[in-house]
């Protein structure tokens, strides 16, 4: 007998790893794979992240849409998931130094706590509380782009924050508790396509030759344009972007991301008379 052969069908196109529900495309559904470098043969235990079903949502100020706002872009953030032992975990230098050294990685490069501190500086600022924050974008070292809504109530502790970021990288989005509003979601690159056309985009680096007093610099920017601040969220190095209008230094000394953001928000509050 002749052995029958099935006709070879077309290969399936590999799904893009970002949330598409609000981009006009179809959701990738429950079969999404975790965004990890070394994907194992088995799915991660669901109990690791199912308990994080979302975080509370804070109402948006209806008057904020009538004012110029601010957008933060945090570049080169350390957010990477790997299977450590039997569970998936967000890699960080405190908990996984031995694991990272065994895999020939520098523990000093895995600092998601820097991103947490930077986000707290943003969301705890008077600018955010007054409704002038429009959105926050986070770009990871691996090139993943994350959108964070301006009315998120951010987790206060690092452990809780790491858990939320783990859930985000697994599911590609996080919804508000009891609602369908997506507070965090992975979106398609590049970030420049989401920035307003009528905006002034500023990058910050200690290596910049343009040392300015931020308050004086902001006085020279028109009041009717949105302000985009691009800050590095890594332990060392500098940001390299092609979408900023200016590259500034605001101190003679290297500043942490959270300190830089706190200074920016303070000067912005003075410029906009936010009490």
C-alpha cells in the first residue's frame, strides 16, 4: 500500500508580543508565551501571578484635558523574567545574585528597583496629583515598550511592584480591579509614534554639555505645548534616543533617576502654579 501524505499547509505567522486590544488588532488570547530569554518546555505555575488581578484605579481629573501636560519616558529599564528554580521571577540583584553569576551576568545590571523609585517620584508628585500627567512610557533594556496610565495607584513596596511587573510581562497587560480598564500594557514600538506632535521633548544625561537650570529652561518653553521628559532608569550608562529635541544636564553631579524626576516635577509645579 502507498502511504498517504498530507498536503503541507502555510506556516503560521509568529504572533507579535504586545497587547493589541486597543491598537485595532486582535488580542493574542490566553496562549501568550512569557517574555523570557530562556523559555522552558513547560508553562509557569498559574498561582505565581494569578493573585495579582489588577490594582485600584484613581479617577482622572476632567479638567486636565484642557491644560498642557507632561509625559515621562523611562529608558533602559531593567525588567527581565527568568525561571529560577521552579518558578518564574523578575530578576533583581538582591534576590538573584548567585543565579545571575552562574549565568555569566552582572548582578549590577538587574535593578528594577530603580524603575520603581522613578515611578514613585512621578506618581507621588504634585504634577500627577493635579492631573497634569498624561502618560508614562517605559522602555526596557530588551526593547519592550510599556504604557502606564496616569491615574495608576502604584504599589508602594518593591515586592508588590515586582509581582505586578511579573504579571505584566506574563500577560502583556494589567487591568484595574473590578474594571476592564488597562492600567499597564505592552505596546508596539517605537515610542515616538505615541508622542504628541505639539510637544517639546527633552532628554537628560550627566554627560550632556548643555548644563541648565531647569526652572529657567522651562520658562523659555511655550505654555501651550506638552512636555516630554526622557530619563534613564538604569544603574549606569546614558540614554541614546533619536526623537528628543534637546539633551540636557541639570546638575554638575550624576543624579539618580528618582532625584532627577523629583527636581523636574518641582520646577514644573512652580511653572504651572500647582500648589
